[in-house]
């Protein structure tokens, strides 16, 4: 990715200090999504390495991963799989529990969303500690998916999420990194 594109993306991401708690700098991608040029560039950069039949589906993590994943699936001409918080899907689901900073949560997907052997790209807006992305990867693998990559607009490398996914053998593709967060 060229420096102009990276600069455009970084400038389109709003930083909110002390949210959701003191000391946190929240990286808000909704401003990027509302910027026509930045959103288009972000989706193009997320899609580019996987064009040409390298995936069968894109799986997006609730909620901003739905926006990015839908756009990616459209550009790649593949299906989209929503990975949601527990209790929000209407059909038979498979579920995985994962750790949060202060407890445990669960995410799920429809049991028939992935066929064994399908190549899947996981997408979300940001990778921090990697707990949510790791759980999503394990859920997809449990259903027999081959994870092509996990893609994120933002990487917070100091929090170790990328390394956690790479330790699972998952290729990680990010567009911008914010050090020190």
C-alpha cells in the first residue's frame, strides 16, 4: 500500500481519548466509513490480496466487521457469513466462548454457514488483544473452514493480537497500525 493511501486512511480514523475508560484512545472507524474516498480505499486494500478466487466466503465479526465484510464479499463475488453475539441468530447455531477483560462472552454463527473445506477470510475493523478474532477463527475452524487470512483496518500491535492469530497459523493483513495503544 502506498504512503498516500495509508495517510488517507489514518487521517480518516477519529481518535477519542479516554473512551470507554480513562487512558484508552479509542480508534473510531465510523469516520473512515463515512468518508467516500477513505472507505473505498480501505475496502480495495483489504480485498486486493485475495482477488481471483482465493476465497469462498468472507466472515465478518459483529458489528463493524459486517460493514467491511459485506463490501469485501461483494467485491470478491463470494458469500458473507455473520459472526454474532450469542442469541441473535434465528437458526441452528454453533457457539464458542471467549474471554473478555472482565469475564466471558460467546459468539455464534449458523451451523450451515460454512461447508468443510471452504476458504474463508475473517474481517473486523480492529485487532487489539486478539481475543475476539481468535475465538472467531476457532469457530470457523471448528466448522471445517480453511482460514485464508484475518483482515483488519487497524492494528494495535502493542496489545499482541496479531501475534496471537499468527501463533494459530492465521495470516494477518492490516492497513494501519497505531503504536502505543
